[in-house]
C-alpha cells in the first residue's frame, strides 16, 4: 500500500505542477486531471495536510466535492469514539477560500452531492449553523471587506431560498467559528 500511496501522491503533485506551469491556461483543466487521481489510495494525512491546502483544489467545487467525499468515506474506518454521533445525514459546503455563492449538500448515507440554492451574497470564509433545518449563514468576506450580514435558508420550505432580511451581526467577521449549544448560538 505504501508504494501505491507514493504513486498516487506523485500523480497528484504532477497534476498540480502541470497546472501551475501555465496557470491562466491550465487551471480550467485541473478538475479533469483531479478526477483521474485515486484519492482513496492517498493517506488521510496527505489529503488533509497537502491536498486540502492546494488553491487549485479549494477554488474548484468539483475538486472539493471529491475531497470531502473521500474524507467522509473514511469516517467508518476511524476507531470508535465516545462522543455522541452527529444527528444530521447532510453536510453543506458554503463559501470557501474564494468568494462564491454556490452551495452544495452532501448526503452521508447515499454518498451523493446535490446543488442547493445560491446564497444572495458571494462570501469567503463565512460561518454557518443548521438549527431545526434552517441554515444560518453569517459574516465572511467579499472581495472588498469583511461582512456582518446574515442569511438564512429554511430547508423545511418546499422551495427553499436564502432570506437576507435578518438583523446584521454587531461586528464584521470572517473565518470564525459558530456552534449551537442547547439551542443557543455561540
């Protein structure tokens, strides 16, 4: 397995080097090359420390979906832990390193991705929580400044749409964590 790891790591590194050699022309084709790399043969450590930090991967929804799918599929391989299991069968990918409005949903049971409605504001590094099937998206940054705006997507609606008619946060923030504890937003 170690030999296979090094072959697939080399394939990955070669694809990145090829794309970076003529970035403006080749970045649009990187996703096609990334699909050819067998991520299941790469170590979890390599995926997290190397692949996840590559801008070519981070700036591509397709590449990020493949990466998250590969990482999620390894959860069942992890040793048992005493923490309570997550109740949700869905993981939402919103924003990222580059400003984007696209939202994708990953179903952990079916191992399938689906597109969700775009956010009203393009954001990078926002924070989000899911409470009672309502996704609250907060802050982040656009290309010019940090944001204090808040949007909500009610997944209980038949045709969910992002609602921006919510109070803004007290201060502008990006790349921050949020969580729910006993129904309270932290």
